[in-house]
């Protein structure tokens, strides 16, 4: 609670219209994620059921020819992210915090912070999950620590680069859309 | 009078009050912790503000809720 209050203090006030748009985008993403997850779950259940009733265990060469479970999950996450982001951009916003909502130029420090966060999250996830997988498969003694950290660094660089470019483009599009919206509103009055 | 006429007059009341107070949309937005876009949307009748924002706008412009937002 203290950290949230401190964060809000640093970031300043929020604009209620933009906050409402942010909630709308989040709700949209949540619906897509829920739908995609349910579809994927049913897909896995049905795969296992069909494999069991037809006596074709999936852990055979047959398994390799099926659509991997990760694919619909990745598609779901991507669609949810893009849909949510495009809803916000359409409203001319990328942040409901007033200090960022009204910028006329791309705030490069904010973009760098977001890209860094993307990089760190992906690096930790990549290294961490590889280590967890290795501990279970080959045992703690056989974990390739250096290799796992090296892969984490590679993923950090990739995520930082993509995060930087993607965030900058999204903010640029939001700024253009906000200007268009302001011109439209000026013409109405 | 139709509903749209009511809305139009309400939106115009806010706009006139702001202009009479000598404030631009940006200045009013800064005073009430909103963005210029939000003030523009309220004046254009495209966004219904919360009671909190209505009150802040009224205080800034020296008006009552009745003056600006009541039919």
C-alpha cells in the first residue's frame, strides 16, 4: 500500500477520461485472455481425452504432429495485448497519468524505462524457467548456470530492443491520434 | 425541448463559463487535474464527467453544479 501511494505521488494525478479508456482496454484484454485460455484448456483436455479413448498416447511420434499447446496461448496473449493497446491509442492515450498524457514528443526516459522493464522481466523469466526445468529434468547438480544466464542476457537484449521500438511507436501513434482528436473537438465548437 | 437541445445548452454553459473566466481549455484542464482532451470532450458533449470532476470545474470557474451541469 505504501509503495502504491508512493508511486501515485511520484506519477501525479490521473485524468479520469483516460483512466476510463484504460479500464475499457484492460477489460477487453481480460475477456480475450479468458476466452483464449478456456479454448486452449479445452483443446488440451480434448487432446488428452481423444488420445486416451483411441489408445494413442500423445507422448509418441503422434504428439509431434499435433498443434502445440503453446501456440494458441501465444496467439491469445498477443491478440489481447494488441487489442488493448489499439483501444488506448484510438483514444489518443498511452498513459492515464496527466504528466505523460499530454506530452507532444516521445518521452525517451519513459520509453527506456519500459524497455528496461521488458528486458528484465524476459531475462528473469527465461533464465529462471530454464533453471527450474533443468532442476526437474537433469537434477540440481547438472544445471548449466552460465548457459542459462547467457540465454537470459540474449533475451534481455532482444526484449529491450523490441520493447523500445514498440513503445516508441505506440506513443508516437497515441500523440498523433490525440492531436487529431483535439483538432476535431476544436472544429466542433 | 429535446434531450439533445438540453445537452447542447449544458455544454455551451460550460464553454461560456470558461471563456468568461478567461481560461483556455488547457488552463482549465491544468486547474482540475484533467487533460485538454477531456475538457474538449465535455464541452462537445461526448463525455459525461464524474461528480468529482464536475465539482472541481465548478470551483475553478466560480459556479455551482446547478449553473453548469443541471438542466
